C-alpha cells in the first residue's frame, strides 16, 4: 500500500501487474494484482518485489531480481518495453521474476607466477588452470593449490579435465606451445598444504606447431587437439599398456621420491581441412567435433570418417567456440572482434548468426555455455571483462570487471561460479550466481 | 539598251497579267488593222520614244517616298508616304470600275494604260513596248532584228584536228520527249487529283507587325556577330520621384551625418520633395551622366562569360564504396607493450603467429600475435634498426641490423629437426678462410658467441635488409657503401656478392621480386630493376619524388609502390610505363614505410604524422584494366615522440590486419 501511495504522487501512468515466479517458498510473493507506475525499470521492479517479500518476512534481506515478460528480460522501463513489444497495458500484466544472474560474492584471487592462459571448471571438485610459466595447477578452492603439473617446456595454452568420475584418480590433459600434449593423473582427494608436483604419464607428440586447444570426448577415452599447423589430431587417452608395443619409447626418469614412467603417444588420426590455425575445438557429442579457426570458419567434423560435415563462415578470425543451448544445438563463437555470435545450424538457408552480442570492446578470448541452463553463457574479452549473457536479452545480464588486464580464459564452475584467468596472473572466482 | 528595257519590264512584272489581258483584247478587236497599218512608221517612232524614255528614266527618281516596304501597310490609308516638306502625299483617287470602263470606251488609247501601284500613277505603254511584250508572249526574242536562224559558222578549224571528240550525228533520242518522264508526269497528275500529294499551304500573313522591329530578344542580331547587349542603366525608383513618400526623405540629422562620411560612401542623390512639377529645377548632372553613360557604353569592354553548369560531384571519379571492399584493418584491438624506446622495425613470422620487433632501446623482441605476450628478448645493446623474419616457415631465423652489423638470430621456434638444421646453419666452425678475397675487408662473417648467431660485419651502416623468397639469400643496403652499397649474402654457403651494377645515386632500399629473379633497387630519385640471371638492367622507374624512403612490391610482381619523404606515394605499373601510374599525396609528413598485403588487395603506408593509411589496391589479371586504387581508412592511435610517428607497418600474412610500430614504443594491431 505504501507503493501505491508513492505512485499516486507521480503523474505517470500505472499498470496492473501480477508477479509470478517459479522460485521456491521464501521467494514467493502473493499473486494479487497491484498497480505500479509504468516508468519503472528492473531496479524499481526489484525493489517492489523485495518490499513485498519484506512484508511477508521481516527478516528478508534485499535480493536482486530479474523480470521476464513474455519470455523476454526487461531491460528498459516498463512503458517502453510494452511499447516496443506491442503489449496492451489494459490487461493485468503477468511479470515473472527470477533471481538475477549476477555474482554476489567475489572470492580471493588465486595468484599465479605468470599469465593464466587456460582454465577448466568442469569438475566441481577442483579447478584446473594452465599458465604461461609452463605449469598446470589444480585448485581446490580459491587460493588453495593442491597440485602442480610440471613438465611442459612452453607456455600452456589449453587444459581439459578428461574424467573426474573415478573416486580417487583424475585424468587431465594439457596442451602447450612446445607442440606437445601431456596427460596427467592424480588423486583429487589427497590434499596437502604444500602443493604436490606431478609429472605427466603420457606425452602426445605429433603437432608441428604450438597446440592451441584440446577437447575431450564425453566418454573420456579420446581427446582431440587443434594446433597452429592447421590440423586437428585425435589421441587416445588410455594407458600405455594397450598399445605400448606400438608406441615403443619409454622413458624412465628418476624423480626425488618415486620412479615414474612416461610413455609417448601418437595421433590416432588427423583431421585436415582448415587453412589456418585451429584455435578452438569442442567435442560435445560422441562422434562430432566442432572446430573454430583463424581461417574464419567453424567446421563440424565426423569423427568416424574424418570428413567435415558443414562449414559456417564468419568473416573474422575465431578464437573460441562452444556448443550449448537447447539440445546442444547452438554454436557460440567469438574472435578477433568484439562480437559474440551464436549460430543455429538447424536454421535452413542462412548462415547468419541468430544472436549477436556486442557489448565487449575488444577481442573475445573465451565463451562457454552454462552446463545446465540452455539460456546462459559467458564470454571473456581482452577488454578485461567477463560478461554473462542470457539469450532472452541483448544486453549482458552481468559484467564481472575484476581483472586488471586482458582476460584470457573463463569457465563456469560448480554451476554457480565463474572462474577466469588473465594477464594479471590471477585466477578470479566470482561465486554465488543463481541460475535455475 | 535591251538590257535596261528588260529591267524595266521586270519592274512591271507584277502587272504583266494585266498587260497581257490588254494585249489579248487588243489583238482580238479593233486594233488589229491599226497595228498593221503603221507598223513601219511606228517602229521608227518607238525607237525614238524608247531613247527618250530611257534618258528620262535616269533623271526621274521614283516618286515613291515610303521606301521598300510592303504596300499593304498603306492599304487602308488615304496617303502614301510624305513629301520633302513633311506633307502627306495623298493617294490618287481610286476610280471605280464603271468610270474606268467608261474611260476606256472614250479613250481609244486606254487599253495600253497600266496602273503602277508602287508609284501610284498610270503608265501608258508605248507602241514599241507593246511590241516587245507581244514578241515575248510568243516566245520570240524581244528584238525584231535578232535572227535566231542565222547561218552556222563553224569556227573550229578542221585542218589539224583529225580526231574530233565526236563527229557522230546527234542521236534521235535526243529529240524525242522522254516516255518515262511523261509517265511520271501522269502519275503525279493523278496523285494530285486524288489528293495524295499536298502542296504547302500559302503562308498566312501575320496580322500585326512590329513597327520598330524586335529589339529585345535580338535573336537575329546574335546570329551574325557576337553581339553583347549593353548593361541597362539603373532605372529611377521611388526616391527619385519629385514627390517621394516621406520615408525616403532624409531628416536633417541624416543629411548632416552624410557630411561625416567619406566622399565615396556619401549618397549621390538626396531625395527631395517638390510641391509641383513646375518647381523642379533642371538636373545639373544630366550632361555629365549621359556622357559617362556613353563612355561606359563604348569604352568598357564587354566580355561574354562562358559559364558551364557542371555538378562538382560528377567530376569526382566513381569509386566503389568502402563497405564493398571489406575486409580491411580499421580498429586497433591489441597493443604490444614492453619496449622502452621507439620501435624502429617489425616483422611478422610467415605463419602469422609471431611478430618480431627491433627498438631503439637496443632490444629485439618476439611477441605472440594473438595475446600480445612478449616471448623472447635479446639485449643487443645498440639501437636495432631493422628486423626481418626469414620467409621460410621451416627456417625460423631472424635477421636484425644493428648499426653496421647484421645479426642472424635463432628464434628457437620449430621442432627439433628444424632446430638442428638452424643450429648447423648458424654455426661457423672457423672464420672464413679465403682472406684473399677482396670482399673480406668490407664484410666478414663472424660467429657471435653471446647470442649464438652469425654476425655479418659490414663497413657502413645498413639501411635495409631483405630476404629472398627462398630464404637463403639476404640483401643488405649500405647507403654510404659506394660501389659495394648493395650486398647479397648467401646463408648456406656463407658467401657475399656485391651487386655488379653501377648505381646512380644513393641507394635507399632493395627488394626481391616475389616470383622471378628480378631485383629492385630504390635510389633517392628512382627505382632500378635488374635481372639477376641475365645480369642487366631491365628498367628504370622515374619516381619524380624528392627522396624515396621505402618500396614494396605487389605479390604478383608487376606493380610497385614507393613512399617518399615528402609524404607522396607512387604506384608503378611496370607494364604500363616507367612513370608513376598514380601518385597519392596523402601524408603531411614523411612516409616511413609502405607495405603490400600478401593475399588481400590491400596496401598501406605509414608516416611520421602518426597515421597509417590503408588503400585498396586491386590488380586485375586482365592487362587492359588498370589497377584500382581506393583509399579506405586512416588508422590513428600512435602519439608523436621526438618528431617521429609511425616507424613501420606490416600486414599480417594471412589476416587483413595491420601491425604498426610507433615511436611511442608501442606496437599496435589493427583488425578488420
């Protein structure tokens, strides 16, 4: 009732609205229709909902909300929104509210010795980062490094967790500018205060130029890598025993404590077709690989035959690609311009992107879809920002601006955190992002 | 005499029909016998009369005073013209038909009287004249004494002329009227009767005429001479009226204020009010004004201005729109920071992954293009003038010039095999043995232990390094090197040759042809093109520039751009001429570098004015089509330092991107 009094003073028009939500109990407001001024934007609506919640529960802490009308996020004043969408203001308007997708907490930065070039947060138990000092690191949580992966002779360009299902042993892969990929195994559970140094159990040689990107098959028995020599190589990840005879060379290195064997592996097959550096690969399904390249194309490969099934030409050199959305159908890619593009290959006849997000001001270095939500994705850029996007609006839903310089990599972690690393040699974790 | 007579008859020509009538009549009735009777006597008399009339005609001026104007103008007037005293000359009373008939009945000589409308008088024809007319009507010669059938006198002498042109008798057909002509005539007659042939309608006379002619349009005047109408004098306005409205009359204060003005600014005429026409005095300047007007009219030359109405936009050359020429670099997204002095030179690795830079702070750096990470630094200790990456991807070595030395550095890229090869290549076991060679005093190959590289010690400062496309040869230019100014080194054999040509002028830069064994040397004024296999000069390109600073060859090899120190850029089409195909004056300051893109139709120039220009330079395979040059973009972003701006620019080998090295110690990457 306070609100009504407030709005009576203003001379703006008023709209009958009803707030609905799919959120659980503490976030529910009474579904009675109320009249609110039409010049309110998201902030105003959010404060109204908060006040309504406060009326129910006096202990209520203010919480940002986002509002959906007809499946579209409200990013302007209600009046404008209704005008643009051509919605009648006469009827009672149903506004759905969701918790705003924004980090509510900023964890301590995790310092590295050099630029953080790669990050993978696909395992909820730890974060894997790659660094320009040629070391890979495992972080249990912010600021707590448990393992250091040692062995590359060049900067690590990409890291990927292959399988983290096994209770103890976890396999990860790293790619480096020294033209090799290395596979590592460690026990994620053993955690000491002092980070344990591990050596790779397998070295994969075969690329003629620096390796740029790795992707792992969902089953975890194969990985693929894209390189500056314009090729994509497929590798087996299983232990040396199966084809150890063929691969021959075994090196024995005497470490301080344990004697470890390192085996070398060769590529199972090579996908040739790109004319320039393959900057990013993803392996979302059993037998298809998507790759993005500096030759301005996104290609879809069939793993069995090694043929490329379809091309999308973008016009810009691409740096990153990810597959996501409803039914893993949308291709998001960013590159040498500030536009994050999303294609829908199911759409016939056209290769124009279905979404273009252009709030960044420099090259896009990474883009990742959210694991569970088909609507959310993040992008990081050389302008030092990580942006969270919702397909229902053209503006970023949230901007994480904690890095001081270029952001080189970013990923989701545990479904509600964003991890990102950059030129300022910090791994930043922005947590408590609520995505249903 | 007969001539004069016929003239007179001509004058009376309009009256001929009437005369004919008269004569016909005379023929028919009473005058026949009369005529026959005194034929002889009359002929004599008429001779006399003609003589008389002839002489009298000379004396008597035409009575008509109106001049050569159509008589219809006076059709409705009582008078015709004016006499010398200004009185109207009244027309003779027009006798009506009855009177004239009566008169003809009375007067037996009336039939030979004719009314001369022009002079408004009656003329009586003499017997002689009638006879003339009669003969003419019969189709005979007017004079009776003329004998048309006089015997033929053959004046041609037949004695010597044995072969006359033609002695054949006239053929009969000459005397027979043409059958075809008569057929044609019949045809025409039929057509006229049926109305198929129409004759021109008689012109309708304009009812009104201009008494004083047409003076305004002067259409027929302009037909003849370049007539320019004089400027019209200003017409008097309200203020010149004798009784102007009050607002035109200046107040006393205004009149006083005129006194303070300069003589020239003072108004010439002060409006005044007069109560009546009578009180207006004579205009004192009347004579002066008209005199000046006359002077204006005949002294001021009048010139016809030829104004051409051309839309200035249409004079611009039709260029394609910039939008259609994408991609081209336009925005700076990445910057490579780390140098502490002006970056003098950059070079991009052939695959486009790395970029090397040499700086005034004495370092050579290698950067990762994608992220801007500095990967490697060599501290040379002296300003690095030039860096050049070997064009072979499998031979990752870098040439850098430091003062008089050229270092060939091992970048450490490439796999183990390549590294092994590079190390072998860059290792000189013993210093070059053949000291007898005269080259050795000017150039020596030294193993540099500190950087593990080859040091080519020249004896003068090196201003340009250029690799051959096969990666084995390296040319260096020493502007002060006189006859050994341009050297070509062979890396695998560690040999150095000098260019066996005499150069005219100081060499500035040199470049290898991208596909053939042709070598370009830019001196300060022109560019010389040599064939290295045949060892001869092919061409000399005259730049017409003050001082050439840089040169770049189109990847197809037939086109060349040259940048100059006065900011001009010349494009040479070598198939076209030895003169520049196009000269672009774009930079206000020195051009430091020009560059072609390897695959896109782009070229760029950078200058000390802190800008780089991007051009579209399309070369067509069709020899008839000239290259298309379109300016695309001005890239700004560098700041001036120590008077220098952008020192070097290089295109990315595969992307439409441009790297620029600035004196402000930064390297920028401009992307599309």
